[in-house]
C-alpha cells in the first residue's frame, strides 16, 4: 500500500501514530522498486512472501520475520493468495538511544529471522509484534507509549542476539568481551559517519586502542568481514543515496562517497549491487518519467 511515490522514493504517511504504520496486507499486488526512510518489518501469516533486493529475490515463509533497513531499494512480490503483517517504523525515533545506531548498521542490507534458524528469538519477536498489532487496533489509554515500548524490546532482543559478546569474542574474559563490543560498535559508527573520508587502518586501530594486526583480527571477529570490506559497504550505501538525487552526477556521487577514481567506483558498486552506477541511476530516472504527466 504505497500512497505517495516520487520516482523510487516512497513518502510514508503515518496516520494514527507518530512514526509507525501497521497494516495486514492480503492484496496479490506487487510493489515496484522503491525506498523509504522507514524501517520495514514483514511477517507472513499465510503463504510465503518475496522481497527483491539487488536483483536477488528473498522468499520467506509463514512466521518468518524479514527486516528491510531504511534507504534500501527493494521491490515486493506477493503470491496469488496470502496474508502478511507489514510494519513501517521511523527508526530515527530510537537512534539516539545508546547502541541503537550500531544495531541499525548491522541490519544491512536486510535481516531474515526465520523460525527454523532462530526459533527462540523468532518467537519472542513475534510476541512483541502481536502485542503491537493488538494495541494498534484497540487504541487503549497510553497505546502509543505501549507500542514504542514493544518496538524497543523488539530491537533490544535483536541487538542482544546480534552483539552477543561470547559469540563474537570467545576465549576472552567476560569483562573484556563487553568492553570489546562497546569499542567496535563505536568504531562501526565512526566508519559510517566518516566513510567518505580517507580513513586509514592506523587511525581506526588507534581509536580502538589496539595494534594494527590485533585490530584487524578483532574487527573481523566482530563484524564478519574485514575493516576494508565494511568501509566499502558503507561507501556504496552512501553512493546509493547520492545516485538517487537527480542533480548529482555519477562522478560527483563517486567523489562524495569516498571513491578516488570512477573506475574503482564502477567496479565496487557493481560487485555490491549487481548493476553499474549508471544503470542504478537510470532506473530512478525511468521511474520519474513514469510519474510525469
């Protein structure tokens, strides 16, 4: 149910509650490639559902939880019959709470919490969403506060699972594990905020207080990828947002997102997004022409 679509950008209309829109979707309609500043949560209640990201379909089953972070270009493909819960949430409402910004970075490019792979976490998260759905429809006293409390618990449970210190840093004392988690969450935030700059491994290792070799090993344990790969991922994410802007050229997008050469930008972007920057930008132009009178 897209109400306002300008090119590929959807403007989410929040009606009953600030920063949250919930509906049960039973329509067999597909939704074209689009993005929005809201975080999207989809839980199929009957039949499967498919989200297309980077030209790759991700199909999930009844009871699975699929999370699309803000700013992600995606399409929705529905089966002929079925029902699913869809929640659009303004994540900026909780970004100022310590740790929540780091959690958001870890959800990219998407997160699937299936019943089979994460049965306990999935059950808890679906309980929170069921409570949100019930309150959303009943409009009892303090409904908005209750809904935000449930959404906060939803993300806290994901964060505590995602940043489990024992899993990330095995063989290290408990006190050090939590200290390392805190340090590397801050490093990831720093990379996201400064990805367009010329960040060096020496600078990051100094910020964390480790030797360059030790930092590189611990970062990979924490994030599942090298520091350089993580930096490239954030630069590509920034480039996506720039390419969507009609007044910014491909060369400008490359420079503004931290790439020093157009050839490197084209190669890295295609490796991450399965299309060239020009193809990505032309997609948005085509959508704009479609809306033109």
